[in-house]
C-alpha cells in the first residue's frame, strides 16, 4: 500500500512516540506526553500548511496586475479581500 509523501513525513514526526519497543507505528499505539503535545501539533501544522505545500509562487507580473485591479476598489478591506481571493497569503515567521 503506497502512502502519500505528507503521510510519510507525519509518520516520521510521530515515530518517537510509538508505544512499542521497536519504535514502529505499524501495530501499536502512539503515546504523546502532555508537555510535548503543543510542539507536536505545531510541527504537523507546519508540515501540512507550510509554504512548500505544492502551490507555485506568484510571479511579479501577476501580483502587479492583481494589485492594479484591486486598487480600483472603494476600500482597503475590499482590496485585501480581492488579494486573499486570488492569492494564498502566508504570514512569515521571524
């Protein structure tokens, strides 16, 4: 049975928490200490929603054209809504 590349990465993140002695997730439960749960959730969320999730990056001409079109909107909220409709906007971590 083939697994998706994302599934393999998630299994790799979960492997240290396998409850059996061999550290495999094929058969057995996952035991996650409460103190590490937040870190684990953040790692999986970053993996699933990160900028390398397969969507191509917009080129400068495309961004310029959408900005020109959006600048005709009546309000900044309308302009921002137009940008969110066309592009997936991610906040960069410092």
